[in-house]
C-alpha cells in the first residue's frame, strides 16, 4: 500500500488527479528494493530480467505475490512504469541513454581505477559508467512550474542511492530544465543532468600501490540518447532534447552555470598531476562477435616521444555487467616493444572461445583493456574496448499478413554453433491478439552443429498490427528472443481496403512458395491479356478444393485501374458469389465486365488489375491478373472562346494503337447549342500505328460554356469518347456569320 495513503488517506486521495504525484508514487511502488537486492532476488528465483519480454507477465506476477518487486534491471522497471502510466492515460515513452553515469553530484566527474595489470578496480558502487540506462519520459503540464517547463518530463523508475544514503526514484524532471541545467527546478534535475554530462578521469596503480592520473580514452557519456520511433521499431536520436551541440556557446554557458570557479580550479589541479606518457595505445576490433567463435583484435602501440623507448604492454579481458561493474580478469597476456621515435607496432591477438566461455555473464559482454607502460619512468597509457558476444541467431518466419480467426503458421529456426549438444530446448510463443496465453513447446535436444526448425500454429483473434514474440531457452543459453510483425485483416473481406487487398494478394504469391503446409484452397483467373476498348472483359475464375472435406466458399472479384508505377486506383467493379465444393474438386465461375462499367471510371491508365479472393472459415486464398486495355488516342483541338453565330473549326485526331488497319471508322459529334443535330462522318481506314486528322465546322447558337462531344467507332473499337468545353461570347451583329 502507498505509504502516503497510510499517513493521510484523504489528502492522498485528492492528489490522484495530479500526474506529478501519480508518477512519483508509482515510481516508488515499482522500485521498492535496492538494485543489488533485486538482481540477487531474481538470480535466486531463477528468473533473470533478460527473460521478461513484456510488462504483462511482470504485472501478473507482481499481483499474485501481493505486490512484491520481482524484476531486476532498470529496463524492466522503465517498461513496467511505461505500461502502468499509459494505462492511466499519461503519455509515456522509454528513453535509453548509452554510457550513462551514476549521480556524481555537482562535480560531474567519474573516477575510474585500474591496477598495474590493466584490470578494473571498483572502490564504490557509483564509480562506473553504465553501458546503457533506461528511464521514462512522460508528457504532462507542470502547473507547479512556469509554462515553458511543461511537456516531456524525465522519470527514472530505478531507485538509486542518494548522498543522504536513501534510495529514491528521480523525477519528473522537465527535459528542458535538464538541458539548461536549471537545478532549482523540481524534481531531481541535477541527478538527471549528471547522467548525461560527466567527465571520466582514469587512475592507474603504480608499483608502490598509489594511484596516479593518466591520459586515457574518454568514454562519451550521454552522447547517444534514443527512443522508439513512432510507427516503426527504429531508434530515434533525441540527444538534442537533452544536450546542446558539443563546443557550442550554449553548452559552454550551461557548464559554467553555478560552478564556473570550481571547474577552473579543479581542472587546473587535475592537469598538473596527470602523468604524460611517451606512448599511445589503440585497440581495433569488431564490436560484435559470434558465439563459439574466437575473438580477434589488434593492439597498436606508438612511441610519441622524441627518443627510443622500451615499452611493456599488458592486455587483459574481464566480463562486465550492464551497470559497468567488472568481474575478475580471467585472461591477460604481456608483450614487450622497442620503438624508435614516432614508430608504432601492432600485435594481433586471438582470444579463444574456450578461454572466455566460462566467464561470460548473462549479457555476454567482455571488456578488453590494453595498458602500456614506460618501465623507466613508470608513465602509462591505457585503452579499452567492449566486445559483445552474440548468441546464436534465432530466426522467425511468419506471414506479414493474415486473416482473423484463421489458423496461421510461423516457423522458428536456430542453429547450434557449439561442439556440444544443447539440452532441453524450450520455445515460448506469445502475442496479444494471437495467443490467449503464452505457449511452451518442448523441442528436445539440438545436436552439435545441428539446426532446429519448429512450427508454431496460432489463430489470431484481434484485428490490426500485431507482434509475435518467440523465446528460446535451454541450459546453455538462458534466453534468446526475437519478434516479428504481422497484420491481421478482418474476417469480413468487405472491410478490407484496396491496400490490404493488394498486400494480402502479394503475400499469397510470395509466402506460399516457402510455406510448410499445402494450402487447402487455391484459385486462378483466366481472361484475355489484351482487350480492345469497347469490348467486354470476359473472366473465368477456377477454384480448387484441395482438402479432404467439403467446403462452402465465398468468392469476391474486383477490378481497378493500375498506374505504371504499380499504384492502384479505387475499385470500379465488384462481383460476389458462393460456391459449394466437394473434397478434391474444382469449379469454374464465369462473369464479365461490360465496356460501360470500365468506361465510366476511365483513369489515365491502360492497365486493369483483376483480383479474386476466395475464403472459407479456415483459409483464404487470392490471385490477380493484369489486363491491358487498348484504346485509340482521340484528341480535340479547337479554340477556347468563340463568338455566337460564328463558324468554329475543330480538328479531331485519331491514333491507331495496334498493328492492324482500323476499318469502318465513324466519327459522331454532338453538342447542345453547338450542333443542331448529332452528325456522323465516315472516315475511311486508319493504317496501323498511324494518326489521321479530320476537320469539322459548326456554328454555336447560344452564349455560355458548352461541351463539344466526339465518339469514335470502328471494326476493333467502339464507343471511344472525348469532349472539350468552349465558351461562346455574344456577337454584336447577329446578322453577320463567319
């Protein structure tokens, strides 16, 4: 129960309409233990936070255990708080800060310690840089602050130790106040600012056990801050919301705020004590390595002094937690160099899989450290590189589109890269609107170098964009996760949009070629590839029932013009029917599209796409066919304005698009107040792929805007139409005609 409620129930109840209060209370409720206690609790109970793939099971477990905190790491706390706040109507998103510092107070400096062998030494809980840290942003109005601080507020649901030795969550802190370092603004602006703007100072132990500052790499704290993009799973960089560009006048002004003199003195004293090294050292490696492969990297030592030098190099490796804490050094190797001035030398190192495998933590992250020392004066230089060991790749093949209430199959693939058997492989599948409850599939053992392919069948119940989550667990790999998207279309095909019809038809053409079960229903369309304008489009649909049971099938046919770039126009024709099919039988259904139906919706296109959708209770199939519509080009050239009772000459051009002669050509012209009666002109023959022009004269009798109509018919085409407007102006002398 909320402690504020116990203390003053009525007062607490009245604050529940305040998003600031609600956010702070929920953050405290969700993060009730020290982080070390939480992680230890998770390990003890066999449920590391890497295995959570959704907030829902976390909340279910939390409720079942009477509100005990059951999850371990900051990203789980942030995800759970995001879900809860969204349920209460507070817009919330997750934010990831890569290379995130602990709260350093006002000094904005993190001291990092190493021993003489280059192994990391931890003197305090907060003397590390987290590989990443996740918090929340909530959108709210800050009535307790000036209006410019409303908007996104940073809330860190992971309780951290403060300077008064108390555990507390942070925020909500206005993001604008964090960027400008307005420390007097509520809440915890300074704490959030220190996560983003902290310098690292490296100390290395010398022979007498004391530590000296050294020139070293500088870990870029807070230089990458991201959130999920709207409408996709891509990361969106929002570092500009929290920090001004490096080197800008705004950044200098922020860093000087409240502590200008302290920084000057502090930085001056530091620089004076740093041991300048005659050597520099660099590590070159891939950031990611495949599990079971050896790690290859190169260390380069350069003599930057003006004299010959002997150098000693120590290269070591340590497993590192996501919090930045390292465990004991499990491997090291030493080298010696004699370098001339401005000379450099490189050594290629291979770290065998057998050496690092037993030391890997759940996150599979290793830190390589290179320490080069001048034995004459004891000056050192240091470099480090983090290498992530990637678990075997889990692939999930799934249709990108499916139909509500119809069984759908996905296929899970994984290969065993090890020379040992993976015992007791378990696949867990879940997804809102796809499964009622998560399902577990026991897949048995996977032989060394073998591949596992396991089918998963589910029936979607909710329409819209959905995600299928799959998780593989075994004794070797605690958790390998993957997810994939699919769109679930309504069971009623009449609710499908043109885009959905096109996507579903595209899916049935591509996905079935690699499906793992034969479709129970198939369909194809028979029609002419070329139709001359004015002719009807004859369509025959052939439907096959390939199952062992009789089926009642719904057939939907539609037609639409298609542009050359593949974009589709709205449907201009639809037809529906029902067919009863016995097992292992087929039936043909004939229909046609009259020339009037496609002429009334004529677009600037000569391509018509026919699409057929066949559906029963358990399966849906579709197919399409493109018909090319040949039409003569009928153009009208005449003046836009004319005088009443004056002759007008219109030039009508006809282009024959085919390689046959057009015979029995007839032009029919008409127009109210332009031509007294409809006129017909015999035009003779038009040669293949040629153009003929004809002049027609007429006299308008009424003023205003009138429409001149032309129709063309021949032995191949009929009812080809075009029209053009002309404005008739009054004539001052009606007795005079042209």
